[in-house]
């Protein structure tokens, strides 16, 4: 009777080991597939989007600052103080900060999107593996 119990425990342990190995294999294959898909996507698209955005985020506030400064220079002239230069620099700093915030948001969005795609692929592969095991 103890031999039957030991054989039952061994078969249970064997099933657990097989299940663990199957899950590891599915995860490894899924991560490779996700990696291959990521390699196929063009990083140039994100680069072009960044420079296009930088084209709006940086020069526009700089130009607006310079224009407001020029108007202030004409309206309220001061010795030794150039409103144009100072407000242009403020616009530049604001534009760089805005571009950095945009880039940070884009990176977070891209990471979350990649993670969701990977989890979906892993779930699909696990379903396929479970379907094969039930056959």
C-alpha cells in the first residue's frame, strides 16, 4: 500500500515538474516572439515623432517669448535689461521641459503597450499549450 502511495506521489511530482517546465518553455518562446516583433518595429518612427514634436515644443515657446519680449522692449524700455533675450531664454527652458515631459509620457506609453502585447501573447500560447495537453 505504501508503494502505491509513493507511486502516486511520484506521478504527482512528475506532473508538477512537467507543468513547471511547460510554463517555462511557453514563457521563453513568448518572450522570444515578442523580442522578434520588437526588432521588426522601426525605431525610426519614434525618432521622427520625437523630432517632429521637438519642432513644436521647443521653437514655438522660444519664438513666443522673443516676440513678447520685443513688445515689452518697445513698451517699457530699460537700460541694461533686454526683455527679448530674457523671455526668449524662458521660452527655450519651457520648451525643453515640455519636450522632456512628452518624451517621458511616450516612453511610459510604449512600455505599457509592449507589456500588454507580451502578456496577451503569453496568455494565447498558454491557452494553445493547455488545448494540446487536453487532447
